[in-house]
């Protein structure tokens, strides 16, 4: 009788365990999805793109795994539940770090813009000294056109910076402008050296 009583309790416990493991952790999945949405609202996807994409991908994979588990006779959603909770936690952590990261990127963007503007000034000064021979004239015209495009891009970056909505875009624009300016300056210095003009 005693053994039968314990057997009944063990069976009920096992069934309860199987039922808890077999239930889709919808609350945790909804929380993970909401946490990612909330994190995106504060631009976590902009300032932590790799980490945010990884969390998003994890959630997508989990949702696919649920469908796979549903087709099995012995369903087990424990890992999915744990992973969903981990996503919620990590999304919250990243969202909390956005402001500090934003300030860091903003400071970097400010320095980069100042440097790029100095390079633009240098490039324009070199253009005035560059050789103006028959071939040189066409090259100078081309360089001036390139400098106009770069200057416009830097002005756009300044507008973005002043708007304060996305400093990552500012950095990308200024990086491209800086590369272009360095290329032009190197080209002008080389042409001047060949022509014997002192930089």
C-alpha cells in the first residue's frame, strides 16, 4: 500500500514535469520579443548592431525550434524558455548601455569632423598651388568637382550631427569623406613633387 502510494505520487510528479516541459513558454517568448522591440526604440540596433542582430537571430531560431518541438511526441521547451529569458535580460542590458555608447560615438564623430574639415582646407590650398599645365587643368577641374561632392557630404554629416539622431551615420559619412580627401591630397602632392613645386 505504502509503495503504491509513493508510486502514484511519483507518477503525478512525472506527468506534471512532462506537462511543464511540454508547454510552449509563450510568456517568456513575448517578453523577449517586447524587450527587443523596446531596445530598438532606444537605438540599440544602431549603436550595438552586431549584438542586437545576434539576439534577434536567436529569437528567430527559437521560434523555428518550437515548430520542430511541436512535431515531436516528447516535447521539451526548457532550453527555449531559458534562452528566451536570457534574450530579455541581454536586450535590457544593451538598451541601458546605449546612452554611454552614443556619447562615445558623438565625441568620436566631432573629432573626425574637425579633422576632415582641416583636410578639406589643406586640399583646397594644394589645388591653388598645383601645376596648371594643359593636362593639369582638366585634372584640377576633376579634383575640384570631387572636393565639392566631399564638402557637400561633410555638410550633410554636420546636419546629421546637429540633429543628434544617429551619430553612427555621421561617422560613416565622415570616414568616407576623409578617405577621399587623403587620396586627393596624396595625388596633388605627388603631382607637385613631379613638377618641382614646393608643398
